[in-house]
C-alpha cells in the first residue's frame, strides 16, 4: 500500500547527519592500527584511490602504494594504456629486477655509456652467453680513455654476486660491507637471473609499510567494466585486484557478466557500486568477490541523486551492506565510496562497518593526480571530474565500446579543486586525523571501531556548532 512506504520510511543517514560519541579510552592515537584486508591483500592504510581519470594513473598508484594504501587505475583509456600504467607501477620498485639491461664484453664503452644515459641507470652487468663476466659502472665509463675501448677493458671482473634466495636484509648487509650499489643475482651455473640495486633496497627501508606483492613490487588495482572480459583478461598478468566500475551493480546483466569474470580471470574482484542490504546479500551468496564498493550518489562530483531522485548515501549504504556481510559471516571487505572528504567521514564509515574508504575528491588536488595545476585568481587548482560528467563520457564512449550509454544523461560534473601538494602529506594528515578519531572512540583497530563506536544524530543547527563559528578565520584577513 502506498502509505506503508511512508509509515515504515527508512532514514538514509549521510555523513553530515551524525557524529561519533567519545568513549572511555585506553588507546593513544599513536597506538592505533589501521591495517585492513581485501582478500589476500593487506593494507597498512585503509584507503583506495578512485578509478577516475583526474585521480588515479600510475603516478598516484605508485605514491599511494608506497604509503601503504592501494591505487585503482581508471579505465577511461585504451586497454594498452591501462596495462602500461600497471606495468609502470610494477617496475617502480622491485627488490630483484628481473628484466635486467646488460651489455657484452665486446660492446664499446660508448655504447654502454649511451645505454646508461638513455635508461638512466648507473651500472650494467656484462654478460657473455648468459653468464655474468663483469659489471661496468658510470665511473668505469667516465674514466675510460676513449669511447672506442671495449667493455671488457674497463669493467670490474671480480663481481660480488648473490643467489636468488637472498633476503632484503642480507642484500643490504653485503652492499654496505663492500660499499657497492649493484648486486647481480646469479643461479648455480653462473647465469644472470636478476639485479638488486641500492636504490630499491633503500626504498624498501624508507617505506616499510608499502603495499607490496610477493616479489616486493608495489601492488596495483585496475577498474573494468563488468562487460569487458577481454580487458580483464589482458590486465590479469599485471594487476593484483580488479574493481568493477559501474554505477548500479545490482542488475541481473551486470551480475551475470561479473560472474563470468570471476570464473575466467584469476585476479580477485571487488564488485560495485551497490547501496542496499539486498545487493550485498545477493553478491555475497552468488559471486566470489573480495570486496564491495558501496555508496551511490554521495560523491562530490555526483549528480545522480539530484538528476534521478535515487541515491544510497555512502554512510547508510555501508551500514546496510555491513549488515549483510555480518549476517552471512562473510569476510568480504566493505569499501565506503563517495563523500569521504577527510578523516571525519572515514571514521564514521568505519563505525558503520566499512573496512576501507575510497577517495576521489580528497586526492584529486594532489601533485600525483593526472594533469597540471592551474592558477585562477592567484590560487592553484586542479581539474576534477566525475566519470559520468559530459567531458569524461565523451572520451570513454570513444574508447570503450562496452560503455555505450544505456542511459542518455550525464551523472557528474567537472570542476576545480584546490591544489594540495604531494599526496604523501595529504595521506599522512588523513591517517593522523583518523587515528585521533579512533582514540576518542577508544578503538585500537578497525574491528574495535565497528564494535565500540556509538553514533548520534546531529541537527543542521548542531552541524554549524561543531564547525568553527562566529570567529572569522585568520587566513581570510591575509591577501
Ligand atoms: P568523492 O566524494 O571522493 O567520490 O569525490 C568519488 C566517487 O564518486 C563516484 N563517481 C561518480 N558518481 N557520477 C556519480 O554519480 C559521476 O560522474 C561519478 N564519478 C565518480 C565513484 O564511486 C568515485 O569513487
């Protein structure tokens, strides 16, 4: 009956509607552990960067993985471009480099110098018939009498090598004992199988919490259309996770297509976006996925709710999806996506049951997002656009035949966001804010946040009171 819809009306709470209540605590913010899991992938920082073409390409994915989070490469490009981004992330750091650039003993010093310059590397193993016979460094090249000398005349012949089962700690010790920057890896028969560089060992130490795969390379995820099995298969060797990128996953055609991906592609899948208990329940019971991307229409660039009158605000949707996850005792991760501007919204999302948050707006203004900053009225900005905005749609439809519109409306906008400098600083501040929130609630980790947090309703008058009020902020007085 129509009136029942009103009599039993649901409250679709949004981040701005509620606050977290402080609880008795024994937890100092510095002790909070924010680590989380997406299937087998562990993250020290429970953040994913949105697959949007003004947020996540290789540079962002590398930077966030170094911070312990995970980048999801956008798909508003050809599959080759998306694969190249994934490869760039995988090449950015690896403990043992496998595709080593080498020279032969009879190459000229000039040729070695040219390779070093072009590839921006400082030393090359010298290989004859697959076996390591020496190493030539920038210094050897620099001090060579002339470029026509051959490599074997200037190379170092007594090379210190290691076997493939070396650990990063052992490699570091050997490098500092012998003061060397390159450590060739050879097998039992003296064949070169890899190279360890001081730079990569150093990166590991300066980013101990980075998100890495079994080979020590940074992890990366990629967005796909659920209908694009071909793209998913092409990405399979290069990515750690696939994330469906569809506004309404709870659709029979979408779910069938996604099921095929889970059956035919050997990479874990995150499904979304969804906004209801029923959607979460159906995915958990029908599909083999490691995560749910949850929230419809809360995004800072979204017009879906305004245009269609349909929305599942992220906080509400997260609580509903988490309910289903709990009911089925599932370990599928709930990812709060849309409207998470900073740690306050993230803390509320965790309190409602999220395991991670996905950020668009919060990362779009950083140095590592695609595109250069613009100066408008003396201030720096970067462009940020919804993937359903007219300009993003016009590009996607040109490139991706699977994304032909089944609807003829734009569901996003394009705009400017303030430039915020490097993403490492932004994530550091985000994490500090989040840990402070956990401290107030008395939660030492995400599991405790879900259990202990108490949520209270705030009126719009109250919302003004808990923000700075009545005082004109100092920066408004500066030029
Ligand atoms: P924030 O608030 O972090 O939200 O900027 C990012 C999320 O918004 C979604 N998204 C869209 N939603 N129209 C929409 O309705 C769009 O054009 C659009 N583009 C992105 C997406 O889930 C993203 O992670």
